[in-house]
C-alpha cells in the first residue's frame, strides 16, 4: 500500500482539529493557543481543498506575516499534495501585495519592475531629494515617521489636513508627504508601507480587479490574524467586497504583542462583525509541560481584552523528558550583572549539545547585549537574532547592486550604492557624478561606463579585475551563472588567511536566502522577481550549530526551544516602565502581560525565569507577572 502523506496527517489530527480542517463554505475564526498545531491545521486544510478539487482550476490564498512561516507552510503543502502546490499562493501580506501590484499596478501608474525600499537610509534619501525638488526646507525630514504612520492608516496626502485637525503643521506634513510620494513614483519605487497601501487603493478604485481575485481564489486563509493592523484588515475587507465570506482566520487574542504596529483586539472584533464567522477553539497545547501551561493560564486570566468565551489552555504534551521540578524554575540574583553572568555560566554547564536548543529572551535589546557579553566571557557561542534589512559586507552589497542595475539601468541611486561599495573593498575613489557625466557624453549606459572607469582605475593585475570582467557579462538571462562565478571568487576571499567575518556571514546568508527563494518560487524565477523577494527577506543567516540564540520577546514570536530563559522579570523591566506609567489596567499593561505569555510558551522542556533585586543600580520589585503566575508573593 502506497503511503499517502495527506491521509496520514489527517489521521493524526484531533477531533477539533479535523473539524477545522474539514470546514466548508463560509467564514471561520479559529482561536488557536500557542502550541496547538495551527500550522498543521492550516496546511492540512489547504491540501484537503486542493486534493478534493483536483479536477478544478481554483487556487487557494494563504497569507501570513513572516517568510519563514510562509516557507514552512509551502513545504508541508508540497509534501501533502505533490504537484498541486502551485495552486496554493502562500506568502506574506507584503509579498502578496507585491504580486498584485506587479500584475495590476499599471492601473495606478506603477510600472511592473518597481523597486522596493525597506531601509531607512534609502527612504530618508528619497524624502531629502523630494523636499529639494519641491523647494521645501530640510525641516520636512522630521516628518518621515508621520508619513509612515499615514500610510499604515491608509491615509492619502490629500486627506492629511482633514485627519490631523490638531496639528499646527498639518499643511506642511501634507506637502512633504505629497512630495515624497511624487519622488517615489518618479523613481518607480515603493517603500515597504506602500505595498499594502497601493494594493488597497487598487482594489478600492478598481473593484473588478478585486472580483477577479475572489473568482481565482475562492478560499482564503489568514494566519496569525491577531497581528493584522488596520490597513491590512481593510485590505482584506475591500478585496472581499460585500458578499465574499470564505475566509478562514486563525488567531489568538492572548498573543497580540504588536500594538505599536497597529495590531489590536479590535481587528478580531471587526472580523466577527463583518464576516459573522463560525467560532472554533483549539486550546490544547502540545508544546509545553503542564506546569508552564498552568502558569500561562493564571497569568493571562488577568487580561480583560480577550474573547469572552475564550477557553483556558489545556496541557496536551505527553512526552515529558525532564522531571517535573525542572519544568519551571525561578532564579533570583542581587544585580543584573550577576544575573547575566550566572545565567551564562549555567547554560555553559549544560554543554554544547544543548546550546542550539537554548534561547535567552528579554524585553529589550539592551538586556540581550549584556547577556551577549556574559556569554563571550563564558566562551559560549551566542548570537542576537534579529531582522537585518541589508547585507554587511561591501562585496555582497556590490553584487546585489550589480543585479539591480541590470534590471533598472537608469537607477542613479542604486548606481551610487554600487560605486560606493566597490570603492570600499577595492580601495579606489570613483565619483558618481563623473560616471554620470561620462555616460551622458558617450551615450553609453551607466553600468558599462562605470565598469570601464573601474577597470582603468584598478588595472589588469588587480585581484578585483576578474570580478569586474564577470560583472560586465551580466544581463537578466545570464544572471544566475554570472553570480555563481562571482560567488566562487568571493568564496576564495572568504576562505583566505584573514577573512572578513562580514563577508563570511553574508555569503552564508546569500546562499540560504537564494536557495529559499528558488525552492519556493521555482528555479526559473525572473531576476526582477528574485530581487523583489530578496528585498522583502531578512539578510541575517541562521545561527550556526551549537550556538545559543538571544532574542527579544517580540522576535521570539512563532519560535520554540527546548530550554527557554526569560530574564529581567522585575517591575520597570517586564512590565516596562512605560506600561506602568500608563496604569495597572491600561492596554499597554495588558500587552506587556501578553509579551510575558508569549515568552513562557516558547518552552518545550524547561522554562527558567530570572530576576535581580537591582537593575543599573536601581532597586526593583519582582515583576507582578511572577506573582500572577503564582511563582512569587507581592513584595517578596
């Protein structure tokens, strides 16, 4: 008998999971607690829909928030229903909007080969140029954050004045915003927030395009729905129109920790009001030992902004590897310096075989940096995991800029990045202005003009000459083979006697990212689409083996480890000073409690909580969350 991966997966589901997977037409809201198998439910549901519709041509749309989550879902679906996975469009909100705008953005004047700017430096440079073109003063630079906020709220420049009625400089903000948008359009660039914003504008302005997506994708699945902000919800609502209801949303109102980005319990309430979904709950936690589940339930019960009928977590983990007394522990230290040193030494004593499955979580990066120094002193490999929007080394930045220049030959801003990066590692000085002047005078392209200038500057005997010669062969059709040749050259440099650690790290990141993109988008992906996917992904490589991962609580969302250390459980640290200032019953304090809830439910085997009596020389009381979890008494 031939093994059927989908049937095998379906057979392992619980009754309530099977009910969610088998849901037919109409809206459903699945309240899925941490460790409840929501990814398996989502992917089994996608696979079931495709499997039962083999003789049909419809597609399934599934949106989530990270490329890592999307890639994992794609792999599972491909394993369940080989050959049908191409009919599942699984990606992040931003990547989906990028696809929509590449196909239909021309209706808004957006050319399909647009670039995506996600880095602050690029966006600041755009605003600076925009203000100059509009003859506005440099004071407008301070409005970039406000412009981002306007876009997140889907507010157009023409509506700024009416929305910012209390701002004395509302007119100036509107003018700066308008100038910024005009400059982006002139450059054929979208910034990160523009992806959602412009897709919303497209569906709002051209309802027929939204209707086409409803016909092509009759089933939608939304992962981590509690993380949606107002703009993302309105995008879905507009794309759905008045009658479409086949939206399957998975959420957990106890894991709303991105309030600063607009995530809110209000989105869940709006979804229930607008789509009238059937409610199903997946409360069983298969990840954490029972003691952690019990502590999590006691903690989150103090929050008010929750679904009224929300069920408490149920402990479902049966393969407990450690004795019960090791499942949840509390460490108390005199100072934060001692806390970091003792935690590092304890993890060092665990042995290197456990380091990859050990994480230290903290509320802020500053606490992690103190921990990182303690690990270095203890000679334990550790890394602070975080998103990185650009590569570190000049060589890889240059290589990427070469690719961008190939698809956007008139991009002067990218040309400046390219020239600056090559100048740095080749130790030469070629001016951007001179290249532009020479190109205009000769009628040649910017890229070829720069290669000629750089070749003359470094000389034929330079170790960089081969890189330039290889770059000169670049075109969209030959990009992969040319890049492979460049990588061979850069690998040789990275394996020399004195390698640049940034280059070593970037090469690992490049191979990991490019492999992921080609695996999930196909080996024949166009160079333009490859670059857009590259822009949307973090440039940080995965930690090496036998390395302890340090993460902020926000960064740990969606992750799990055997051994979790949560440090800094003191008032003003976790919960933060800012949340305490807002009040004991404030939304900010509730979110801090959810931060703690998310952190402790990352642990698969053991949770070690720690606090110190003083931080940075200031005496601190134990965190109220320790009291609420039943692990400390007030003022103890």
